[in-house]
C-alpha cells in the first residue's frame, strides 16, 4: 500500500480511486507510482510501453489509471468491454462513483 507524506488532497483522492481500480491487482499501484512522492514513477508513455509485458487486462487497467491520474492513458471505450472480465469492469466503475461523489461534494 502506498502512503505518501505531504501529498495534496487531490493527489490522495486520485490515488484512492486508482487503488479501488486495482483491487484485484494491487501490485499495479506500485508499478505506476513513485512510492515516496505523489507522482508517477516514470512518464506515462514509458509506463505504457513497459506495461505491454503485462496481460492485456492489466495493461488496460494501467491505461485507465493513467487516464484517471493525468488523462494520458489513451483509452478507447470499446477496449473496456472487449478485454476486461466482470470483476475488473466492476472495479473500473467503483472509482468513477468515488470520484463523482467527491466532485458533487465539492460543488455544493
């Protein structure tokens, strides 16, 4: 589990959403994030390039996480339903609900 010191609330919220997304693949959080600072461990393009060694589902989850973090995942919607199994689709929806709920709370 990643615990950053001195991270701002926005980064912690995004980390929590990505942690929810990776519920079935917790090692992926450690793959994409620096363990000590609230940042990616490498550039999004390098992370995506290196992640091709993972399964197609894990690769897609990494790209979703990069989209959540910085908008750099380059995700195509059809890839979600073509490549993810039921559990991972459910875990993909959970962070969307989490982030949406947080945003509504901020807008009030």
